[in-house]
């Protein structure tokens, strides 16, 4: 399985589920190049660089579309020419498959740009 497979999955409710364990996270990280786990595996993050603020804002809007479509929303930090996304599943208090699905969808978005 690769990021393209993950990118075709849809987020599902995680209420009542446990967060992914280190083994599960490690296997999923192999499918989303450049993403890293932060905060003791509570956040999946990646930094993105763009040529200017206009392109950064376009990226943020595209991520917003994905997030609304999947009903799974990241935290983000942005400025001129850069944006960092942080995915986490608050319902489980850590990472879920949804975070990796959304990461793969963002990567697929950029692969087609």
C-alpha cells in the first residue's frame, strides 16, 4: 500500500477508538514521505515551502477543502512562502488513520499541481 491508496480512503469517526500504537504509526509513516510524528506521536506534521504568499494561501485553501470534505481538520502555521500542517485526532487523543489519509490526500494534491 502507498500514499495513493491512502489518498483514496475516506475518514471515518474515531469516537471510542484508541490512538494508533508505535508499530501502526511506523507502517503508515512509510506511506507518507516527509511527514513526521511530533509530541510523542500525538501529531503528524510536515513543512511546505512556496514561492510567495499567494501560493501559500492557495495551498491553505486547497487543504481547507480537503479538511471540510473529510470532516477532519488540521492545525496550521503559515507565513510568507511557508506552511506547516499538524494533523491529530482529538477524539482518540493522538493519531488515527484519518491523519494519514489526510496527509496522503495533501501529498496527492501537490503531486498533481
